[in-house]
C-alpha cells in the first residue's frame, strides 16, 4: 500500500507489478506482436490514390475503396482510413496555400473542355465571383502530404 502511494497507483497495480517481476525478472511490459493491421493491397491503392489526388474528402476515398474492394469488407470506416493515412502511410493533413488553391490547372482544363462547345468569343461569358463575400475561394482547403521531420 505504501509503495502504491509513492508511485500514485493502487495496491492492486503494485501486486500485479510484483507478480510480473517474479515471473519475468523485470516490470517492463513486453512488446506486443502486432500483425500488419492494414491490407497491403488497400494500403497500396490508398497511397497511389493520395499521390494522384492529394485534395480529397475521406468520404470520397471511402467510396473509392468500397467500389474497388467491395462494400462488405471491414476497415473502410472514416476513422480506419484516417489511421491508415496517418500511421500506415505517414501522411498528415496540410493547409493548402491560397496561391496553390487558385491555380488548379486540371480543373481549369476540365472546365474549358466542358464549355468548349458553347464558347465562341470571350464577351459571351459572365462569371459571378462571390468568394470575397464569404471567403469561399476554394471548397477544398486541405490536402494530404508526407509528415515533415521535426528539425532539431
């Protein structure tokens, strides 16, 4: 009981430590043998998908995974996908700079291909910009990128 008060733990914890010490010779917990939690095929698909499309919603990736690997497969919850991104692939969510958000060449080319059949001269187009009104200059403000190592 006194040892427990010194360490700030219960008497039961001290007894467990003592039994563990008698059994193994120390009280250092053994490393758990964890199998790879993430299916290598799923991890490879997610890694490839994130490199191609770093600005995505987790729900979009979830739909891609369910479409590719089947909807009855476990491990496609939002929290599982976020764990895979953070711990399995070493990625973190980054804020996209305004300059990067404004210059999205792929989206511009897709837009141009959509309006090409109607477009004949510049004066016929009218664009209404409401971004300054409510600061919604881009829907996607975050992207996934490699975790930067902390500088010592």
